[in-house]
């Protein structure tokens, strides 16, 4: 919750500062927010921040005007030198923080606090051979010889994506304390995504993405499969080497990409007024849903597939119970989903209570 508190306090601090200095700080936040993106206006952000830093040394009304002049000069020089390479937007960018933004920040803060829930963060450790029963990303799964191995409709074996030994997890509201939970997907060119678009109900309970729960763990290795050479692999499978993982309990408020946000939050990001730019930048960083985790709220590089899926579910008269995040695997370390994408497994709360993983919704997207 500390990150959310910092979000609210930062909003207030910005407003209490002299307007010129507040704009400088807000612009720095905006600048670092764009460091991680490939926006075509990236260099304009740099020039904006440089110009706004000059404002620190001026306490006059004309400091804002001076900033616009600096940006205008830089823009004209650039277009003169590179007329066919337009990096700059049409208008100067000056993120500000207004009383309107602070009022909205207060309202959103109260709204977001109510969405807090537990999340189990997962961090990748060393790439090394592990025991069959260990928690891991990729590698060889725990699998009894007497149990049919997961395959798609074409009888092609699926590959282990992740395995959790549940006794390794902190006490949580999602999963039991014993057993093993596994995630398998097809090692094909779509990484098990059944059809396009990913919003299709065909990705619910798909044969190319299966979740398996073992209530009891067999300790006798002679009763387990140890040779997995029959399982195909491809260069584009997200996890190429068996990787140890660690778990840590945390709490999270609703991430920015979650489609169930209020109308007020959605309308904020449709606003084009500059006085809300800094608030948007802060929200983008405070409501981050990235990373590998169990539970919590998801992250997407494109859109939340559940939003569009609900319409199709309604048309087909399928149970309308909403899906919640079960497991998310992000592109971190040596894990790569397409072009820095992210994968999500969603489940209905009633199915999770029954430990029924046959109707899990699988999705992944990338930039």
C-alpha cells in the first residue's frame, strides 16, 4: 500500500510547490515514465525536461513563457535540419498539476484503496536442474506414470510452463497449502493460444493450455516419469531453461489495465487537458501490474481480454461469473513472450474454491 500512499502524497506535494517548480518535478516524472517506452516523441520529452529545469532559476511569471519559447526554438531547428523526420508533437508538452487534478486524485485514492488484495510475487532465481517436485519455471514436471500426460487434440504433448509446490508459498487466500499446481502450454508458434483474437471463448478450457493440480505428491521416483524427451520444444517457447523461483507475499490495488475500473478512471485517460498529464503519469507508475505473480491484478501490453469476452459469453449464454487472475508470467530475465509480452491465466472464483482448473481462461499478448 505504500506505493499508493506515495501517489496521493506526491500529488499534494506537487500542488503545494510554486507552480514553476511543480511543473519541473511533474515533467521529470513524465520523462522517466517515457524512458521505458518507444514513443516517437521521446526526444521531445528530453528537450522539454531540459527546458523546464531552466525554470528552477526563475521565479517570474515569464518562466512558463520561456519554456514554450525554448521548445519552439528546438522544434524549428529540428524540422529545419530533418524536415522528413518528425519526432515532435504539434504543441509543446508542459505537464502540470492543478487543484482539479488533486481533487480527482483524492477521489481515485479512496476508490483504489477498496480494491486492495493479496498477491504472491514470484521472482526467477538460478537456471539449474531441479528436483521433479520443486517449484520452477520451465524444465521437467512432476508427473506420475499412471496418469495420462497433458496433450492437445492432435495428441501432441504439452510443455511445462510453470510448477508450484504449494507448501513453498506463503499462506494465501488462493490455493491450498499442500500439493503441486502446474501450467502447461503447447510448444507451437502461438505458445498455446488457441485462436485469434485472444478474446474468443475457445481459449477457455483450451486443450493447448492446461492447468493441473496434484493433491498428493508421490515421493518414490520409480513411480514418476523421468525421461521427457517425448515433449517437443521450440525456440520461441517462453522459458528455455529450467529456472528456480522464489515467492513473496505482497498486496496490490487494481492495476491500470484492469477493465473493471470505474468510469471516472477510464474518462481520466481520455482527457486531453495538460493539467492532468502529471496525474496520468503518476497513476501509470503507481498502478503497475507487471511481474510474475499468483493472484492480484493483471497487466497487459494490449487490452484486457475479459472485457470483450463478456459480450461473447452473454451471446452464447455461458455462465457470466467474472474471471480473476490465477497466475501471470511476465517477460523478465530470460523469459520472453513474443516481443516483451505477458501471459495470464484467469479462473472463476467458484472454480478456484472447488480446485476445478478445467475452465481456465488463457491469454498472452505482446507489443
